[in-house]
């Protein structure tokens, strides 16, 4: 949810419609962001703040003392069902609502350690055991947890520690009077088994896997650019009169070369499906797993055992270190504002966090000059995504120094001409103030103004607390009205910047059944962030780079060969393989305020026929059909007409049938799903092109269904048909092709089709390495499969698919 919740948007739009025309005209014609914020914020009334406060109360972000027991009991149910991932999520929610040093938090940590143990997460299990003990885990329950700790230590090869635990247990719990007879027998047999395992492991066998000790060279840039931080020396920063800043290749670049590796200057986790709880009729507490339960709120690392904030139930972190860093950098301010920030949306949250982080770099300078630096260059700027006006190639913009013509510095660079990934670079990203509608600017300005009122109240409370304390807290919020105005203007600028400059941080999440042998995944949006160096890349609907993420770090790799002097280009979303040219142009114009003139758009405009992955075929002769509302066959000998609306309706009906089949498959009704899908396949072949995306989707789901039945031959056949559609639409070297090849490799591997599996693994590796580098999870799994297959003894005449 980038923008505020619908209720607040509707409220502000209604308020805008009631603002006198003279004041609306003043805001619309204001020439600086400072004036826009000043005039808009003056209209924020106490009743507006009360309405927003009521909306914010709908989000349960405080610590509810009744919640830990509820979540612990719900987690126990999942544990009994052997859904250990689901159990960990619910125990985590219980931990998040618990106060430190209470029995509630110690019990939730202990229960979560049991679920982590069943998942084989032994290091995380040990950490949770330690946390449970730190928070006062009851002595009466220690035995089972200490046995679990010993099991983990033995499994991890930490034998000395394991032996000490075993000795402690033998001395403390072998008195028959302290245990029931059944407990005593279980303890004796468990200790005996653990001691045997320790003895077996005391003689080391084998060595550390060579694959895991490989140098991490490809994780970093081979040679970092001296003029652009986080970028390779293979690129340079240039300006163009029409496009502004951009990156140009300084040499020939091969596919797969790492060009940019940048940590987000600021990022905020997307909360996912998290409607206000006043809309829920079933329970006061939400049991669904969201992004906020599974990813660190600072570094975005995936974790099944997060550490919660001590002050709220929303923020969670992968470690105590991440929690402490987040608290020092921004969460101390954000913690009491949790419900308000969820109501105002991710963009407002990013704007606040970016402004908080700016104070790290030079508090005095940012506070003193923020308005002066950014207020006078917003309204009359050129139409481009990320560029402040630059006259780098305009003779009128040149100046003389010591008799030589010198170009002005490129915006965002420091006094030495270096472009850093810092707040100065963020500040120079265009907000496109003149392109945003007046209603949108008013919504953003009042949202920021309401947030500033809360910061003002927090500042007053901090000063009051400091006067009573002998050791006052460091000020992290604006203390004067002038500072508050500067923060407001900065946050408004960032909110407007984000529409064009926010990078969607994505991750691959597994879909379908947890028991599925063949992995199916989809790319999901995890967070929104600002990456000053990645933002230098201009758009193409057919880009020559691929962007991937590990946590909050972005990696940009060449996906095609880029010749020396060519521009390095990135796709902002509308890709030629996903949308037709008209839809791409519409989306780019609406969000980024420019008309794309890339080769893919020029070619698409000249081409009369639409893309083959969206085309219909003549039911009589099989030729592709063309036209507008009424389609006609492309064959001169066939004049069969067809209504586009009728064919689109048939596609929608088929999509519903495929959705039903997927639901049947998730519920374990595989044969019924297959019968439904085979009917869909027959229907689709009668009027859709062989490369239609729905044809490929049907084949892909059929492959999943047959894989669930372990009919590897049929599964491979259908997935190979799906591959042909993916290749036709996205290309043989696309990331989509890499993921499909990965699935095909899994099918061949499970079917013991060794030559086919090795061949497919090689193809999948080649494609995925270009887009992700060698440390991607799928590439690691491919290498494990290959190692396993190469270790198999020759088996002529063995099973094949």
C-alpha cells in the first residue's frame, strides 16, 4: 500500500473539493514545494487529525497482554498438525505481543524453538532457547528444553558444549524422586542416545564442502568506479539534453557482468495484506502470515525467528543487532507512530525514514539548507524520471575557469564530481511537482502535515522528559517550528519523488503446496526503497540489464551484450514481453510522465498485429486473426469474422476454470484437477494461438499436477510445451525461461532421467547466472542436483522420462 488508506484519501479529496477556489488556485500556482506545504498544512484542522487518529487505531501495533496466550495456543494447534512453519509464525506473533522478562515471552520463545528444531533450524533453535532462558523460562519446564538444546549441539558438532549439557542433566534430573517413572525412563534413554551420538561424532569424517568455501568474488564488483560509488568501472555517468543523467558503457560488457551493487539508502517493508482489524469479524487478532512476520524490518532478510521491538508488536528484526541499529537510526521515532504510518502508507513512511537518516550525514547542514536547496527547482523542471535540470551538454550552461571551459557539475555529485549513494543524491532526484495533479499534491501535503504534528508532539514530550532526567536523550526530531517546516518540505519532496524513483524490492516466494516436490515460485514485492545509483538507469521496454535483490541490496547485471558507448538500460515495469505498446505507453505516461521512444515501442507502433502471446487463431483454418473490435482471419482464402469481446469472454471463462483446477490441486484432488485442465487445454487450442500465455499457463499447471502424482514423464512433456510459450514470449535468455528450466530440471532429476537432467541443469545455470550470479538459491540447488547425479553409478537401461 504505497499511498494512504482509501478512507483517508476519500476524506482529503472531499476536503479539497470544499476548499475555496482562491485558496485552491494559490496552492495550484505555488512555485515551490515550501509554498505548497505551507498553504496546504495551514488547512489541517483538529477534526482532520481526530479522523486520522481513529483510522490509525484500527491497526493493532501495541502489545496486547491477552494476545500471547491466544497465539501460543493457535501455534500449538499448528504444531500438532505438523505445520511447523505456521507454528513459528504464530509463536512469533505471541512473542511480539509479550513484554520483556515475562513468562509469556519465555514460553513463546521456547515453543518456537521446538518448531524450529523440527524444521532443522538448529542455530535459530539454540538462539530461541537462550532467549527463553534470558526472559525467565520456568524452572519446572527446563528439562525438555535442555534436551532439545543438547540435540542441537550434537547435530551441529559442538560436542564439548553438548557433553556439558548431558552431564548437567545427569546430575540434576537423575533423581527418581523429582521425575515420574515414565519421564525418568525417557530421560535415561535420551541421554544414552545423545552420548552415543557424541562418541560417533568425536572422530571427524570428511572435510568441509569445497563448494561452500569458494571465493565470494562474484558477490562484489570486480573493479569499483572511482566516480560513481557502488558501480563498476565498466560504466560512466553522462548527461543527455532530452534524457538527463544516465549510465554509459566504457567498454564492451558481456552478459552476466555485475554493473551495480547498492544497498538501499532507505527502505520500508511492504506490510502486505493487513487491513485494519476493525474490519475483521472473526477474531481480534490476525493469524495470517504477512511480510512483517517473515522478513527483517531493517535489512529485509528472510527469517523464521525474528526478534520483536520491545515497544510495539509490529516491528521485527532478524537479530538483536538489527533491532538496536534500527532503534538508533529511526525506529525510536517511528515506534509510537506505527498505526499512523500504516494508515498513511509506505511512501509516507519512506519519506519520514529518509529524512531521519539524512540527519546522520550532516545534521546542521541538512536542517539549515534543506528548504533553500530544494524549494526553487521543483516546478519548472524537464520531463524525465530521475533528473534535475542539467546543462551538461548545453554551451549556455558552461562556465570558464582559468581560461578553460568547464561544464557544471552533474546534479547529485559532490564538490569533487563523485556521485555517492547518499542523501545528497536522494535530494537531487526529481519530484516532478508540476506533473502531479493538485489533488495528489494536497493529499501528500496534508498527510505529511499530520505526521509533522505528531513529530512536534513527540519533540515536546522528549524535551519534557529530558528536563526531568539527569541523562537526556539525544534529539532526533525537529525542535523548532523552522526545523519542522524543513522536515515537512523534505518529506513532501520525498513522497512526490517516490512515484517515479521508488524501486520495488522483490523476492521469489514459493507458491502452491508445501509438499510439492517441484518448486513453483513467483516474484512478489517485498519493500519499497530508494537506490540513488540504480535510479541513474534510464528506461527501455526491452532492457539490457536485470535487477535482483538480496535483502535490501540491489544487483544490476548485464542481461545482453552491451557495446562500448551504449547506454545501460533498465525496465521500470512495463516490459515488451508483458504488455502491448499501447498499454506500456499509457502506464509510463501515467506514472513516470514521459512517452517511451525505445526501439521496442517504435517497432510495436509500426507493427499492426498484436503480440502472439495475446493472439487468437481462426477456428476454421488456424491462422492468426487480426483487427479491432471485429477480427478477421489472416488467410486470404478464409473470411471468418469473430467478435473480440466474445473471444475475450471465452478467455476469461477459461481462466476461471484454470483457477478452479489450481484450487483442486491445492486440496489434493489431483485427478479431478487434471481432467478439468485437459478440457481447458482442448478448448484453448481451438481458438488461441499456440504461443498464447494462457496456453502456457495450462501446460504449466498440468505439469505440476502430474508431478504431484509422480508421473514424471507426463509432467516433463507438459512443462516442455510451457517452455516453448515462455521462450516465444520472453526470449531464450530471459529470467522467466531460467525459472521454467529450473522446474524442468527438478522433474528430470526426480524421474532419474540423468542425461536429460544434466542437460537441463546446464541450460538453467547458464540463464540464471546471467540474472542472479552464482549465489542464487536456485543455482545452488541446481549444483547440488548435478553433484548428486554425477555421483550416481552408471545405470544403462534405467528409467527415463
